[in-house]
């Protein structure tokens, strides 16, 4: 069963954290699926991954690009896993429980919900998802961003 982690963003925005998580995952040999709730967010993430650094980019694709199986990072609004990813990242309070209920969940090593602690809607949605997943018996981990930007696991 996949590990389910909650990343509470406090010091850095998603746009700073997401590329670093993707880089670390790819270094481990893990492909990544990133799930959002809106097409606008997918478009913004698409641009971010191409332009987040002057000297680097993260190769990725969306369903419209085709060849999902070849993409190291796949951006989606749904639960599909065409690139056999081992990590799925959820932004915009995308539904972790729906993913866990899908057949694709068996391929994942880890699922991470990233939420901005300064956004009351995202905070409430994360709390709601935590409660639901806990009630369903999933083992959950909560990680909070420290002042230094590193992640501390909280009990």
C-alpha cells in the first residue's frame, strides 16, 4: 500500500517546492504524476516545469501531448497513470481518496498532498482529506515546512 503524506507549505510557495520534489523523485528513478483540479493550474504547472530555473527544466507532458507512457512527469486532472509513476503529487486539494480507490493506486509508492497553509480553503480541504483517509484506515504522515525550508515530520 502506498504511503500517504501531507506537505504543509508555510515558507515557500508551491512553485518553489514542486520542481525540487520532482527532481528528487526523478533522481530516485521514480516517474511522477501531478494531479490538479483545474485546467488553469495545469497550464501554469506546464509553464513552471519548463521555466523554473534559468539552467534547467523538467521534461513532462499532458494528455493532449500524447505519448503519456514516455513522460517522466505527467500532468493530469484525473487518476490515470500512463507513465507508470511511483509518486503522485496532488495540488489544489485534488482528491487523494479517489486516487486510492482507483486501480492505478497499486503502482504508487507514495502519494503527497501539497497544501498552502496560508490559504484557508486549501487548509480546510487538507484537514478534511486527512480525516477521511484516517477513518478509512490509511497510514498517514504529516510534514511541515520549517523556517529553513526543509521538511520536518510531525507526529
